[in-house]
C-alpha cells in the first residue's frame, strides 16, 4: 500500500515522517520521474522555441507581474532570470509529481504502488499540461500554481481558524502564480467531498460538510487577499479582467454547457478514440459510485449534486474571468486532476478482483494514450521549428540581398501574414481533424509571432539593425497600413516582390 505522509506539529517528527515516506515510496517516485521524462523528453532535451519571442537567455525580472502573477518575481530569480533548458521542465515535473502525491494524501485512498503510479501518472502526463511545458520560461510558474492549489486543500483539514488561514495563504500564492488554477482548486475540493461521502459508513451530514465548507471559506478569504494584492501592485491586464456581474447568468449557462461538452468535443491531443475511452471510464466510475451509495437516498442525492459540481468545477475560473476561450489547455488545469480522480475513485469503488484488474488495464491504456499524445505533439512542434528556421533563413537571405539595404541604418520590420501552417498540415496529414483548438498559441505555432518577428533573424545572425527586439506595441497598426497601402501589384512569398523596403521599413509579405 502507498504510505501517506503524516503532518506533525514538531519539526523533528515531521522530518522523520518525511524520511520514512520517501523510503517506502522511493520506487513509486522514481518510476513517476522516469515516466514523465519519457513523456516530455523533447521539451526537456531540445528546449523548443515558442512564438512569444525567444527570451534567450534573459527574461525581464518583472515578467508576468502586469498580469497579477507576482509570485513570478520570486520564481524568475530562482531560475537566475533566464530561460534555460532542462532545469525548468525537470523542476515542473518534480512539482507535478509532488502535487500528485499530496493529492493522494488528501483522498486517503488505500492504493497499491501500481494503482498510485497509474493515478499520478494520468495526472502528470495529461496532454493539458503540454501547454505548460510549451511556454518554457513560464513552466515553473504554472506548475507552482498547481502545487499551491493542492497544498491549499491539504492544509485546510477542519473548520477552524488556523487551517482556514493556511489554506487562504496557499490560495493567495496560487492566484499570484497563475489564476486559472482556481479551477484546479475547485476540482480538488469537490473530489475530496465525493470520496468522503462514499467512504462514510455512518453518514453525518454536518460532519461531512465541514471539510468542503472550510475550504470554500479559505478560497473566499484567499480571493479577498488576492484582490487587495492587485490593488497594491496596480497589476492590470486581460489576465486580471473579471466578468461583469450582469453577465454572470449567461456565463453560468455557457460554462455548464462547455463543462459537459468537453468530454465529447475533440481537440488535437484528445481525438475521438481517446475521448471515447475517457468517457467510458467516467461513466463506469459514475455508475459504480451510485451503486456504492444505493442504500442511502441522502448520500445518493448528495452524490449526484457533487458529480454535477465536479464536472462544472473543472471550468470554475470562467465564472470569474472575462475570457471565453472555454477549451484552452492552459486555462483548464482542473481536467488532469479530474481524470486522475476518475482513476483513483475507480480503484476505491471497484471491489471485485476481476473488475479491479480490468480497471488497471484500462487505466494503463489511458496512460499510454496520454504519453503517446504528448510525444506526438512535441515531435510536431520540433519539426515545425526546423521548418520555420529554414524558411526564416531564406527570407533573411532575400532581405540582405535587397539592392537598397543599408546596414548602417536601423529598420522597422513588418511581416504581413503567417509562416506556412506546416505544423497543422503534418498533424492532419493522416486525415486527423478536431472540433476545437487545444491551445491557441501552441496549435497555431510559428517560429515567432508577428509582434516579435525580429527575434528569429537575430538568432540567425542577421547583420541588420532592427528598431525593435521582442514586443512591438504598434505591430497591428503597421500591418494594417502595409496591407492597405504597400501591397498593390505585389505577390506573397516566395515571389520576388514579396520582400522590399519602404520608408526604412522592411516589409515581408508572407500571404
């Protein structure tokens, strides 16, 4: 059986408990580490470039502060203020494994080492987290929010001041790291309530409700503290914009609909076969939980309410945030815990050896599908990077060969149109389709975004002096002007007229 970690008031006792826990679960931890290194190998070994700009090696030390993610001020300094390879994804993997171990401790489910491996493995390799690893310099920040969310639930163990206060501080840290983790917190809250309901032999309504109630209070207090922090820091951006109260009734309907549709709609890394498998697991566990509580009408009714709440909790952030991108991977970190909870709950409610063995097999297939989806996406991103670098090299050669180029001048670079959609093309080359995007930037990836186009040419050793490095705040207006006034009688790349100089602006007309 997996050994759970006991919290002690005395530091020396806690250290001893930690040592004992590590010794008893060493094989599990090492197995999970190996699994995740395999699942995210290309992200670890190749440090793929992403379209938000390269930030090589230095990241502004106040990065993400304007989005209300002030914990990143600490995290970036721990990373040496650099976007470095290997270390950030390995730290993120360690944080996700630790979060999984704490998750099992919260649920207090009696699992074998194999079952624990499957539960935590499903959580850590869920393709939702591909987006976390894709944004290399933010990976640790994202996964820190996951750990803070789990910690907030773990420390808030009863309806009293000290646990609620500690839970509120963890919730505050979570929001200060990455706000969408509120969906994860909500998913954990309802998950723990469900498993306590199922395990209770003599049901005491007031005793059962105290635990989730304490966590709701902690979340409310943490939210107030976070809003105060935004007022103090002055952070304001799309990430901190909240939904208008008048729009909340409509949003409730939208989010509820999206919460259930997410199990049917396909995405690049959740195609029809995998979705069907996941849905079968969910329905099987759901039915079995109803069977487990059939002798008590009260428990069954509460269970149905909690199941509805659990599904909607995976998208809890959309009740707060103004954004309406309901299926974006990086905005849905509650889903990995939802799927992990399905596996854990299955091991709790399936008692007969045959059903339990079958469920282990199905869980293993599910885990294998997650790892395969992770590696496939990384392969496509890596090949897409190779393609775009080669194409950018050709464009740069064309620019530097322009007869009117002056290497002593400083130029403003304006690209009209995207690089060819190579990644999507090879992803769909076997006829694969999907209903909604997975992650907007990762799905539509190109070597650099329109606002940071100089970065790729600087990487390729350009002799040109560029006016901007990184974000150009006026990029939309410049593109609009070029479309309206400068592209008449010109054809897109690779036509000879697609690259030209106008008024100390280098125009690259891609499509």
